[in-house]
């Protein structure tokens, strides 16, 4: 809290604009306005910049910070365990995956509050290298015919999805400490351009009809990477960058709660999760 | 702090659910699905075996059941290893299954995370015979067919799962798949099928497959044979097709870049002669393309996706015009033709 | 006389106590020294010869004594000075002490633990004055200050704290001195023992201070703003505070071309990462994600693992245990018996283990890679720290696959980034990001451009040209 470097803060700003897109974000946007995602995302970036200016003002209210922290914490735990259970560990019961993640979050809460920012610095470097590996191996597989305009043009849907994009990328900023002094718009801009490149790759490689049926299209395009005909199926290694980003969000939101409330909250999440998974199974299958 | 350590140690000792021993995995190379008249799925799996001398051999498993999953369970009943689909090379579907159960098959293959994404798909009515034919030569069927499809000297239709799904889910396209036939004890892939509303309606022969490849910009080699007084062969190395829709007509403009590779008794210094030959080749190619597109209009099927230009629901009664460009480049080692003056 | 009786009582059973009586004027002067620590020649030439000259008969003692170091002491300090090699002169009620130490240490020798090809080859010895001399020979400035302390009730070891007073931060020096003042123990024999008092070991396995025996390393650290502690009878000096980047890169990098050394620095960073993650990565990929391995290699691995009864993690633990045994026995066993032991090790790890079906050949390659990359570090503490983390990574990867591997990365980074050594973060040049220290340790640029010191270590940033 006392001495957070400029680099560290910018790295967290960069990394926080993305974790909420895991699972539900990309799927929704492609399904709503398939071919016109460019317009929608650029509008979303502008909206996001405006929302960031507003959240500079809103960051004074501590109650709002705590409420949003709790909501984001629960949401990210849920999406991350679902993603890992589908993609990495099929047969492991979900509560074991959740328990491992809970323990790591508790361990990180026991450290100083500025440790997360230092870790974000290192994760930034790792994510950028993985990003470059991914883009340069996938550029050759883009099929230009996939960019043709297939879906209908509808202004309402475009505005809808740009608002959705802006909200998903700027909500985590409300939980940051000292947002007003250290906010730098360039970090947000770079992060959104990264997401834009990701969308371009998804639509260019898979095509709109195929990309709109997959739950995790950002994982499916990694399956197509083939470097020198030897390194294939490296999707599991490259997906770790998403796990790191989600962890940064979990760490920062847990910093806003005191240790006792965090323990109680995580304990209730764990118990409710195990109960609800067994009882209300059908409800959850529909969403995930 | 100590509590966290104790909890993590207990957590780590809870057992590994996803642990797979490498020696317990059976790598599946080809997967063939047939739908018999008894409303049952009949599947054949080809499993790669690893011997100590680095020789490759494989063996087959058969099974049947009401659903694909039941058939796979039936096939692996007496088998002692876990089936592992992630290095799948080819998926064979019989025509009956393609007509009736294509939705089911594609759903099964796309839903599971442990399926590969880059395997070829083909139609084969006698998969067991075809696979056993290759097994006699001591090669693995999946790998053999994979390299066969990658060879650009043959004009084949190389469709992987992603392309098939793209055409299948897109309402502007009709899907097209290659056929693997067994003729005189050898495997030949020289035909293709076109679908309309997910039913097979027409077979294409070799010539039409090559024209399809040119019109959809798949990079395969192509040659035209012209028979005048002499035999002349023109081979393309590079082609590009552009399509426009203006004034209610569809303009298709293929550009073929290539060179003459086989002459017989011809004088190359006569430029008028060369011009005449080029125009004849142009005309011949135009005729072939027109015949192909007329055929497509007649059967009302559209594997090329021309509907996305005309914005109609069918190809019925459209006007089209084809204008070919042939670009000659000289890549030969000799100036004169042997036998010419 | 009273003083003499006091000394005789104190050193009652010591046969090497020598008392020489000299007669002067009307009283006798007693010269007392311990034969084992004082040099008889020097006693003779500094004390006895001048005092027995007839021309010095009537002179005062202080004027006639030779010898560079003459002190007037009290009764309480007799024990300290006698045991340090001084000779004590009892003149009535006055007590004088003259330094007549014997040379009980070896001469300046080659550096054995940290060798260098093109650097200077002298290293510290067990005498603190010689060590301070080797440092002062290289920094000829009055700003280099020393503070001496005596630690240990029975050993009364001399401990010197060296620093350059216009570069080092004042809070750091005062903190170290207060910590040294609070030590109350029987004896301190080496700098390794002193290290444990100054650092808070329970928090982290990684070492907080570096031990070095090369004067050029010490001089370079002094000029960056660090503090050096020298302990008598110990050839290693403590450098505080030390961060992770100091352990990975030796000082000798300064002596060669920057392009070549940059390649070697990158190699060492990769070795540090590889030595921790290799067994865990191998187990996570072959057992949870075998699709990532190319096809032919996978077939080979599966044929190799066919005859082995243990699961991969048990194999890995067995091989790690055997390799640790080999390394430990290599250190302890005397050199003359050495060859048979290494042959035995090679036989165990070689064909026999594979042929008898205990381990598979590829596991031997993986563990060999792990150990060869860990030989890059010559600091024993780093090897111990890396070993603990290797086991943690192994358990996480074996139970939860690649997800566990990423959790272990997160845990290790949390541990390293929150570790503070005298208010300096352990992952120092990377986070918090400091370009000037990065230029000196992790990447190397041309000599002319090294203009500034790092602002986290010191307030005096500009290096005067």
C-alpha cells in the first residue's frame, strides 16, 4: 500500500481488464453481433475510458468497493473452477479444485497488501511472451473468407454488446486502491487492444458459425497451434495466462476484506458450492 | 499459517483422479462409423500398437450399439487399455450414416474436450476392407491417408473438422466430402459427394473436383490437356478466383498462373502459334467451368458458397459469366522444344 | 605483585604461560606472555632487548620500549590481551601491553569456493587484519569506515562492520549495529553462525546474506551501498543485504565482453528456473496431458515405462534421493578415497538401475538435467532452498496436473515477492523494477554507460567520473 511502483500499478491495470471475459464474455459478444465485432469493441473501448473517469469519482465510497469485491470474488471462483474442470481435470470433483484455489487465496491474504502488485509485474512479462508466441504461430492460419459479413446489422445489438464489453473490462477497476492518483489510461488501452486482437484471431480462424457454438473459443484456437510440426496440442500451457489473470483479480478483491470476513466468506462459498452442486444440478447445467 | 500447511497437505493426498499412465493408453488413429438398417451404429477403431523395434502396426476393434457411446463401450469390452482419441487422424462415415445421423456424429465429436481438432473426414462405405488393405502393407491407415490428403499433386478435397463445421453451420454453404473407394485392391480417392439439406445428392468426378478446388482457392496442382495435332499440357502452379455480383450477373474470374510443361514437335518461336494455343486452352477451361456450374444449378446445391454474393436463397435462374485469365511464366530449362523447328 | 598473583591464579594450569623477570633500578619488571599465541622473537626484539640495554637502564619504560602497538590497560583487560597474543609488562601498578602476535594463519591463497579465470586470485584468510588490508588496498579512500565489536563471552571474537559512509544508508548501518549489540552467546566461530543471528530464518528458505571470499566482490558491493561484516578466524565475509540476483550472477562477469556475458546470464536464469520445475513439468505432462508430447516420443516413453512397477512420482522421488546421497557423500568423503565412490555412483545411475527395472531411462535424463543445472550455483544455501521448492512443485504437479503446477508457481512467487531483507525486496531488480541495478546484475551493458547507482540501495546516485 505504501510504496507501489508505477510499473506495478500499470501491470495490474493491464491484467485486470481481462479475467471477466473467461467463459461467458466472448461467447455472448460473438453470439449477439458476430461479424460486426470491430465496431462494437471500439465503441466499447471509448465507453470504457469514460466509465474509468467516472469510477475515479466512485472509488471514494468504501461500501461500494466491498460489495463489488464480494460479487466479483464469488463470480470468478465459480467461472474459474468450471473452466478448469472442463478443460484440465475432467474427473476430479469440483470442490477439490475449488479448495486448492481457496487455500492459495488465503495464503496470499496473509502477506502484505503490496505483494500482489509485485506479482502482477512478473505475470505481465509472462503474459506478454505467451501472447507473442500465440499470435505469431496463429497468424498463418487466418482465413480471410471468415471475415465476410454474415450476420445482420442491428444498431441496438451493437450498442448492447459494446456496453457489455465496457462493463466487463472496467468493473474490476472499482476494487483497486488509490485508483484516482495512479490511473493511467494507456494501460487500459493496451489491454483492450489485446482483447481486440484475440477476437480477431478467434473470428478469423474459426469463423463465426463455429465460434458461436463453443463455450471457450479462446481455448479452442490454441488447439490449432502447430510449431515446426512438432509442438502441437500446447493449449494447456498457453491457457495458464488466464489462470494468472483470474488470480490477480482474486488477490486484489480479497485485499479489500479483512482476514476474518474473508475466511467466513470463503468457507460459506465452499459449503454452498458443494451443497448446490449436488442438489440443483439441472439449474447449473443450463448455464455451465 | 500452520493450519494452511496442514490443509494443503491433506488436500494433496486426496488422490489423483485424472492420472493417466502412458502405457495404459491406446492411441486411436482412425474411427469409422456406419449406421445399419437395424438402426444400430457399427463402429470400427484402429489402434496403434508400439513394438519395441519401432515398427508400427495396428489392430482393429469392432462394436455395435444404439448410440455411438454404446458402440464404443461394446468395442472396448474385452480391451485392457483406455481409449485415447486425441491423436485421431481420420474419421470415416458411411453414406447411410451421413444421410441420417450427421447431426449426431458431429455433436459427439465436437462436444468432448479430449477429441482432436485437426483430423480429416471422408465418406467410405467399406471401411473395414479399406483399412485391412492398408494393414497388409504394414502401415497405419490413419497416417497413410493423412499423408495422402496432404499431397498436393493429387486433386483431393482436404476437409478437416473445422472446415466441415463452418460449412455445415453456415446457411450459405452446402457441404462436400471426399469418398474413399476400394478399386482392384487399392485405395483411390477420386470422387466426392455434394450434399443438399444434409442429404447426398451427387457424386463428382476427378475433373469436377479439380474445378471445385480452383474456384474455391484450395492450393492444389492442376493441369489441362489440349489435343490438337500435338499433345500440349499446361500446368498451373498458382491460381486465384474472384467473384463479383454486378448488374444481376455473377462474374467469376479465375486467374491461372502456370507454364507449358509438355510439348510435342512444336516451334516455340512462333508467337502466333503460342497465342492460338493459349486461347484454345482458355476456351476449353471456360467450357468446363460452365458445365460444372450448370450442373450445380440443376441440382440446386451450392458447395462453393455462391449464395453469399447473390443474397438469394437458391441458385435458381441466375445469370453468370466466366472470364479466365491465363498468365504464362517460363520456368523451363530449355529454349527450344525437342522436335520443333 | 598483586597483579602478578592475579595472573598466576587465572592461568593456573597453563603450562605455556611465561613470566620473565627483569631488574631495573629498585624494582623488578615482569614480562608475561603466552607462548602459544605470542611470538618469542618479537617479545625479545620489542621488549627484552631494549630493556636490558645498559643505556636504557634509567630511562622510562615507554620511551625505551620498541614495538608498534603499545597500550596502557587495566586489570580486567589482562585476559583478553594475553589470549590475543600481546605481551604484558607489569611495572608496579602500571600495566602495559605490546602486540607480539605469532603468525598462526596460512598465507593468502587461491580462492577455492569461487574460482575465476580472469579475475584476481587472492582470497580472504583467517586473520581479520589481513582481510581488512586486502579491502583497503582496493579502496583508497577515507570514507571507508570500520566499526569493531567483540562478540561471544568466551571467544571474544572481533567482528568488523565496514561501509562507505557517503554511499550507504544510515538506517541500515544503525539497524545492523543494534542487532549486533543484542547478541549474547558463548562463542561465535565463523561468519556462518553470525549470519543466522542477523536474519530471520523462520520466514523463508532462501538466504538473505551472501558469503564471499573474494575481495573484488566485496569491493564492488561496498561501492553499491552494501555493508560488509568480517569475522575473525573466518575466511568468509558477509554481504548485506543480498537479493536473488546476486546469487545467480557472480562478479566475474564484469571482466569480459558484454555480449558474451549476456548470453551466459540468460543461461543462468534459465538454469535457475529449470532446476526447480523440470521434474514437476515432466510428470504433469506425461501423466495429465500426454497429448502435448510429439507422437514418436510418446510411443518411446510408453515402451520404456512398460516394465517399471512404480508410478512416475515414486520413481522421481527415488532418483532425487539417490542423487542427494551422491552429492552429500562427495562433499564429506576425503579426496583420497574419491574415485571408487564416483564409479559406484555411475554404476547405480547407469545401466543397472534401468536394467533391473526400477526406473525408466527417461527419468534418469530428467533428474540428471535437474542436477546439472543446479551445479551452476556454488552457494550451499541456494541449493537447499531450491531443493525444498522442487519437492513442493513435484507434489502439486503430481496430484493436480498443470493446474497444480500453475498454483505452485503462484505460491512460490508470493513467497519470494513478500520476502524483505533489511527493507529491500528479495526480487529486487525485477519487482520493484529498477533499471540501474538491472543493468549491473541481470543484463550487462557497456562500461561507459554505468553512471548511476540504484536508488533503492543508496541516496548518492551519481557515480563521480
